[in-house]
C-alpha cells in the first residue's frame, strides 16, 4: 500500500490532468477506503490545493461571488434564453405565479406570452418592467429595500406581503445548486425572501444554467428536496440528473 505522500501526489496529478476526481474512482485506483480518501481530500483542501465537492474534488472554486446584474446578463445568455422559453411554456391560463430575481428568470419574463389572464408577483424590478407592456398581466411588485446588484427588493416588508398570497408556481433563479447543501444565492436577505416565496407556492421551479451545479453561494435558500422541477441546459453533469430524478425531481434539459 502506498503512503500518504504518494496518495496525495496521485490525487493532485489526476486533478491536474482531468480537472476533477471522484472518491470512488480514487478508492479503486489507490486501493484504500472512502474514509481514507475523504481525509486525504480534506488535508489537501486545507492546504488550498483543491476544493472538495459532492463525491469528489475539483480545481475550480465552487463558491460563487456576487456580481452586478448587468455583468450576469452577458454570461450563458443563449442558455438562459432557452431555459426561459421552456419555463414560459409551463404557465397556464389564469395562472398566478411568483418570479424571483436574477438574469435567468428575467429571460423567463422576456419569453412570457400570456394565455388569457396572468397574475405575477415579483421582487425583481426588471421583471416587472419587462411585463408591463402586456395588458392581460396583473403585476404585484413587492416593496422593501432595493438590492442594487440584483435590481430586486428584499427585506421583512416584502416577506410580510407574501403571507397574503398563495400561487401555483414559483420560478426561482439561484447562484448555486449543491446536492448536499441545497440551493444558494450570494445574499442572505434574498435567501430569506426566497424561502417565504417557497412557502407561498404550490410548485417550485428552479431555472439554472449548468454552470451553477456544484457551486455554493453564501446564503442557503432551501434543500434540494423542496424543489419540484429544474429547467437547465445540456451541460448539466449526468450524475446530477440521475441523483435529482432519483429524488423525484423533474429535470427538463433544453
């Protein structure tokens, strides 16, 4: 059996070559237990040589940083447009929905072509402005403190307003989706508002491009088990699709 120094070198070489490693693969290659491999990964992470992920490790930082909405709009724009189009198709006649903030749910707003009447509750100023041109959409804009980086409303007043409503669907954009940690955003106050939105809806639909999987933001919104459907693009890792569908979550890939 090789020693700890040799194991670490094997792990780092594999990371350099492939960009990520899986615990089970390392167990087979090194002929050691998963406990040993996880301890090795923890030691290497403590030395800032890798980042641990669900079931393995990566060289890429899985923790997301807050960025202005104008900058976010330029990232994965084609994927977001397709995701927004697929999400818009789930809206039914005379629906009442909640739309959170973010550039992916803004893509949803741009794709909405309402059948008969539609009621939209939103925290996002840009979503409300996008929908204003539709005569048959009633918009309820939540009030409170404006978070400038996301052009959205946060705070206890917005949360208290939501206690007066119950809607069929909640469309949520996130900064990170991690199997163990759940859904996250870079803002704790926005995460609190998102939790209140979840409580006010029958179905939670997450709109996320594939780069968000395996990432973690600072504020935890909820666990994966509270999600009903995820709409994403074809870049989603197959392991995530298998795990999510095994939990009974509908995964729509555009």
